[in-house]
C-alpha cells in the first residue's frame, strides 16, 4: 500500500502545499538558482581546509554555542561600527529568517512582503504558523515610500520582509522605503540584503539605519558573493536585545564547529573571495545588453541575476534552453524567465543558446 500525505495527520494549513525547490539537473550550464558559479580560489580553499583540520580534532565536543569568533568576524566584515553582540548567524539566511519568524511571528500573527519576492518567505511564514500577506509593486517592480507605508499601515503585520535587491526581479530598494515602512510598522522589519555585494559600490546598506531602530534587522548570506552556497551560512545584524530574542528559538549548538571554522577562514580571505564579484557584475550587464539586442525586456538588476520579459512562451523557451544544455529559472511570472550571471564562458553559452532559438517575438 502506498501512502500519501493525506493519509498522515498533517497540519491542516500545510495540506496542498508544494515544497520549495528549483529543478536540479546534470546540465553543463546551470544558471537557475543564483549561485556563484565561480569556484573558491585554490589558496583560499587550502586556508579553509587548514582551519577545518584543526576544528575536526575537537569535533567530539559540542561547538561554541555562541559562535563568538564567527560573530566577531562578521562584525569586522560588515563594519558600520557593529559589534559581535549585534550579530546572529545560522545555516543559511533561510534559517536566520526562520528564527525571526519563530520569535516574532507564529500562530495568530502575520508576515508581509511585496510580491513578487523570494518564494521562501511565505513558506517560512506558514511553516512557523504565521499567515503571509502579499503586498503589491509597480509594473516595473519598484515601490515608492508612500505606497509601501500605505500598504503596511493597512495590513498592520507583525513581521515585514523587504528584499533588497529583490529576488526574483533584481530591483533595488531605496533606504527611504525602509525608513517609511519602519516608521508606520508596529512589528519587526527585516531587510534581506542577500545580494548587496552585487549592488553599485556607492549604494548604501540598510545597516546604516540600525542605530535607534531596535525592531530593524538586516540579513545577509555567504551563499552568493562568497561562493559559499554549499556551506550554508547566513547572518544578520540587529540590536543586541533583538539577538537575545532569537536565542529563545534556536536549536542547541545549531552551527557546527566545522561550519564555524570554514566561515571564519572565508571571512579572513574576504578580499580574495569578493574579487569575483566584479566579473559577475560585468557578465550580468553583458546579459542585460544582449537580451535587449535580442528583443527581450530585461529588468534593472542590482543582483547576480537578470529577470527578463518579452518571453512569449516561458515554458517552451525554458525547454529549448534545457535541450541546449542550459538551465535557467521559470519563476512563475507570466512572460518572464530568470538567468543567473555565471562565468564568461557560461554567460556566452546561455546567450548563444538563446540566440539560436530566435529573437523575442
């Protein structure tokens, strides 16, 4: 007898949901999940391995529950006068967001974001028992401070997540929007800066707004710019009291000693690790320019990917690219596909494959 989920006493609010996940296929060019496709430089990999080798000798003991050295390293990397007491970390930024929803969301509470945005936000909210409320954006996916404040005031959510730059659209978010939202919000405001390192160098971070805003948190990840997606390390900065709230819901020793050692070593080499960002931005802009030449409509992106419209049949185009060995992402926005900026060779392979299909109709 084959069981289905309907045969198990699953929570009623989880029935009918689909797990998060992008297609994973053994194609030569995989540009569908916003990974940094550049491998870690050999010298840095050796340095990380040295630190892991030291850590593994004590792996019979529990790790530092407060991951003190790692928090100090993150504070040093972020700057802005931050101290270790203002830093939190987890197994990817998704776990960090989950900690926030566990502490400040939950049953009977609501979480809010401007759609379209990262598809995990509503899943994390629902998984922790909160109800997700989707706000709206302009047709070009931007949001004005006035519109944002009006929507937040009307929804009155317990947790607000602002993705900056936004995934899956790449859209920048002005700090004036963050300020306007915080001003009218009763609850927690999270600015998810997973792609901040790919923004223009003069683009200010929401980290500059933390002072005097105890309900504000700014989350980051090592998965993108640091090419550390497989290591699963995310982190945030907030008021020390905010960090105390997250301790109430985290699992004991949630960051392994090996994860901590690898992340500290990577941060020690941050200048080398971030050296590939400029090339990724160059390939992103090359994708945008070529898409325009082919008749598509790419949206402005401050991230490591490009969302482009003008796709008459996204499913068919996705399949045609797949058949040519190139994996991109159909994020469910009508007439659109999304592609990550990879190495120069990967970018060339994508653009050549798209051109071989024909120009946009």
